[in-house]
């Protein structure tokens, strides 16, 4: 009598450090939302200055994600994960004892760099486990990461408010210390030591030009006015220099020749940019209008938006275990366009139940688009550059966040009024339409994520 060995499955011991590491960035982003006002009052600085606490983390993370991802591909996830999560703990202490806004901004920059390792390390480990088990599409594991991040988006502001009520605004920095310790313990105990990848020189000039181009572009998008043309010029010049450098160096930071030949991966980055731009514009623009244009309190606006987050979690949980990508993106992009179209019809007299239903519908693309793009990238990226490619996907997400901030500031110049919301919505409709067209025209999506070998649930 012969027996068949059970099929190999994903090593579940890796999940706690993977999930906790990937959550450090969103938990710090969401908690700060409720701390900006008390920080401004305590330090005697205006809202225009405290906004740098938000922007600094986005800038640091946008630049750091692909850099750290490249290092993860070369040295493995364990050392970068441990260094990054330790840096988050140090940054928490710096923020907790910061005497002024400048020190707080520095702490947020350190948090941004420290949280860069979590997501690329997770994607690296998922690919490694796929090779070990022979499972082509670890959709269940990717869904777990997506749901965990969405749950944090829901509870982050509440957690931040609770911490502030107990220990003041400095508590949202202090909490990084126990989170860092937990990551260090889990990472030390459970993350595997892996052989180094192919040795590549670190393209410091390419990284510097990439950073200058990205930071200059973000600074311009934050205030796209004629007086800020030097930032736009710097972005163009640094971007051109970066492209020339990457095409002519033997060990490029981002191999534009390989990336340029991978049309499906480029399309995924553009889809992520478009989807993020609309999602962030809806989240922040709609929220501000609910308070200023519809007259709801901050807590009332939060309750109206709650179905969006709940819906996103349900949609991700239900659809996440299926590896196919195209169906998710088609439904997600079309639903996003529908939500934006419906948003054109709301005004100060719209019934609360209609606003709640609109938020619930917005949860569908929130739960589908990001997860689908994440799955698509997993299959499209070069195996030896999966962590760097994953980091670059996050960079495009934050570019969308900055673009949405610029659009919201432009159309809400006179306040979050109903006419301003409708003007913002026209912009969102145009971006959503572009997302729909790009998704429908991408033929490669028909086979992306379709299993070619056995698939065992994670």
C-alpha cells in the first residue's frame, strides 16, 4: 500500500511578521489624521505647517519603497525587515520627545523609511513560498494582506483618538515602540535566512536622481501654481537625467530596458496610479463635503463612510481567494466610474440613506482594484526583482494620493462646497474613464493570474 504525501502549503508561521510589518505604514498614516489639530495647538503652528507631517511620510515612503525593495531582492527580507522595524521604534521615541515641529517631521521621515521593508519583504516571501510549494497563485495570502490593511484603515483613526485621549498626541508616536519590538521578535523567530541574490552594485546616482525627480514632482503637485515652476522644472530635469542614467549604466537601480519591455507591468503601475488618485480624492473630498457642504459632524461623516470600509473588507474577503485578475479589474473600474457619476447628483439636500448607499458602492472598487493590481504585479514582475517591483507599486499608490490632494486643493479653493465637489467629481470621472479604457484594452489580463498548476489554499 502506498501513500501520497500531502501537498505543500504556505508556511503560516510567516504570516504574523508579514502582516504586522506591512501594517506599520497604514497604521501610522491613519492615526495621524486625528492628531493634526492637537499637534498644531500644542506646538502653536498652523494647519499648513502640520500638513508636512502627512507629506513627509509619503515622500520618504515613495522614494524608499523601491530602494529597500531592491535591497530585499539582493540580501533577502530578514535583515531589511529587522533594520526597518527597528528604525520605526527609534522614530517613535524621537516623536514622543520631540520639542518642535521640525523634529516631528524628522520622526515621520524615519517612520516612512522604516516602514518601507514590510511590503516588499512580504511579496518576496510569497514568491519564495510559491517556488517551494509549486503553487502559482497565492491569492489567499495576498487577500489576507489586503484585508489587514483595510481593517487598519477603519480602526486607525479610532485607535489614534483613543491613544490621544489616554496619553495625548505623543502617544501615537510612542505606540510604535511596542509595535517595533513585536516585529523584531517575530522577525527574528520566524523569518528565514536566505541565500543572497545576484550581487548588484547599488546605483547611488540613479537613486539620487529618482529621489530628486519624485520629491520635486510631489512638491509641485501639492501646489500646482505658476509660482512653483522651479519644482516642475527640477522634476523634468531630474527625471530626464534618471532615464539617461538607467539606460546607460551596467547596474541600474530600475532597469528601464527590462521594464520598458514589460508592457503588462507598466500598465499595472498606471492602473494603480489612476485607481489611487480617484480613491483618495473620493475619501478626502467626499469626507470634507459631508462636513462642510452637507453639514454633518466629524463623527457623523465617519459613520457615513463606515460602509465603504466594511464593503471593501467583505469584497476583498469574498473575491480574494480567486487568482484571476481581469474580472476584478473590470468590475472594480466600472463600479468606480458609476460611483463618480452618481456623485454628480448629490447636493446639500440629499438624504442620508443615499449618501450611505453611495459609500457602500464605493467599497466595491476599494476592495477590488488594489488587490487585483497586487495580484497582477506578482505574476508580471521579474522573479529576481519582485521586492523592488512591489515597492515601486507602492510608489505609484502614493503618487495617486498626492495627485488627489492637489486636485482636492484646487477644486475646494473656496471650501468644500457642493459646486466644488461636482468640479472635483468631473476630474474623478475623467480619471475613472481612463482606468476603464486601460483595463479593457489590456489583453494580457485575460491570462494573468489564471492557474497553470495546482493551487492549494494558503
